[in-house]
C-alpha cells in the first residue's frame, strides 16, 4: 500500500509536492508532479492612490467579455475563463495556466460602487474603485446637567 500526501507548492501555483510517500521501496522519494487545479488565481496587485483603490490583474490572452467582475460591499471578485488552444501538443514545459480563474480582494474601506471603472489593455485588467468620502457627524455642544 502506498499513500501520498499532496502539499501545494507556493512557488509554482498549480504544482504540488509529493511528501511523506509511504511504501517499501519509496520511503525516501520526493518528486513533483504537475496537476491542474480546478480554478487558479492570477497574479493580482492592490494599491491605493489619493482618490481610489486600484486592483491590477495580470491575465494575458483574454477579451473584455471574458471577465465577470462583482463588488459586494468591500469584497471585489474577478472571475473568468482563459481558453486553451485546442491543438494537440507534447509539452516540454508548461507554466501558463488556462481554464477557470478567480481572485477575491478584500477592500480596506468603502468605495463608490456606481463609479467603478475597469480597463483591459496589454494583458492587464485594471479596476479603479473611487474612495467613498468619509461621512462627518455633527456634534452639538450641550450642557450636561445632573438629575
């Protein structure tokens, strides 16, 4: 009986390391195998400008219509499918991921949902989320009396 424990490899997304292989002649074996996860996460940057939070996703080979972007309060979700070329190939190396992808970003503060803009150019999806202006509360000056 041989059992495998798969551990995600943080350096190469979509690759797993086989650790703790148990069996008579395989006890010291460590190897890597390529496995395609059901969904993958593209590289994503989130940064703040004076007026907005900007989310930039590196996702080449797509069209604008291939993205589904949703904003639920302070959670931005970007999903889509990057199609693979259907021709038959024998890979010597494969690092470009295809298929379903998804990424979620927890925004640091509220944004103006009705003014969100998204642009896809040169392999990058850039989403600008304008900051919601902080609401001020008027404090009345009242004298406190003991009752």
